[in-house]
């Protein structure tokens, strides 16, 4: 594996237009995403799959500056806005699907006062599944906070999400993502028991060459930052800092 720490970028929705300020952590605009891809390519990054990341840790070949792209929840606008750009540059990426919300909306945000956003339908998932660039992972069956559930219920969410997705896709699903980034040692053990190869968190950091728990992988959260922001600084510089320079903030790496 490359001695350089590998960023796994965490995206959610890719919207056509700017949303109200309270949604800023849930999306980037399509224009932002286009600029970010251009920035990554200009800085020498090359996207790899999670499977390639795992193989690289076992000594397999990797590019000089690998990066992994992930999209949580499975928003419909990832197909309409992000997929064409990623297809054009030939970069692979992973979408984490909530198996019992396919064709619906992310209604889990509504109790917190947010409007729900459309999720991919089965036919749209089939369209994406035909692309060699797309890997699907699971984000549980209904998107609960796993560390707040009884163990048997958490296990059911993890296993059911995997089984339902494998049935829809007719292929194995090896990659998992913790909803809300909530996990603990017990939840990690359940994910391991279910047979997942990797699991991603919301903890900020980059994947190290050694000493990394594949079931507690850190990511770099990417969200909407205007071109000029008093809070975050210039959008392009903020993106570059997040990807390459922000310090590892992981409070927990699992057993």
C-alpha cells in the first residue's frame, strides 16, 4: 500500500442548485463537484475502489496518489448530477444504499426539521449497476443509530440491509457504512459477524498504510462551501485543506 495516507471522501447529495443554509452539510452543488474533480485531477489524485484499497493493504499495486469517493444514502441526484461527470473522467465510486428506503426519500431527517430528498429507485440502481465504475455498499435497512439499539435489533438492521441489497443486485455486498457515523465495539463486532470487508465512519482522517481497522475506516467529509465564505474561507482552499492537510480527528479506532 502507498505510504501516503489515502483520503476516502464522504459525499451525500449532489444538488443542481444551492439549498438553504441549514442543509449545507448534506450536499454539494453539481458546480462544486465539477470543480472538485478538476482540482483532484490537477493535484495528481486518481480514484480507486474500496476493493483496490483492501488489495493495496495486502501489497497490491496502487497509484501514486489514490483517493476513494463515497456517497451516503443513495440520492437520486447522484445519478443525474455526479455519475455523468465521474463517467467522463473514468473514476470509480461507491454508493451506500438504505435497502428499505430505495425508491423513497430520506425521511429519517424529517424529525429534525429537514425536508426529505428523493432516493434512487430500483430501476435507477439497475442503471448504475450496469456501470463498471459503481460499487454498492449497504447503509443498513432503515438508517438507525446502531449504537442506540439492542444488540439483536442492530444485528437485524445490518444483516437485513445486506441480504436485501444482495437480492436486488444479484451480487455480493462487501462494504458497509455506519448511519450517522454511530458505532462502538459491539456494533463493529456485528458488522464483522455479518461478513463485511470494510466499514466507513464519519470520523475525520485518512487511511494509513499500517495499523488501520478496515471496519472503522475514517473519511473526509465534503459539503457545501460557497466560493467565498467567512466561516470556511474560500471554497477551493477549504476543499484542498480538508482533503490533504486537516489533522486526523479520530477519537475511536475500534478494537
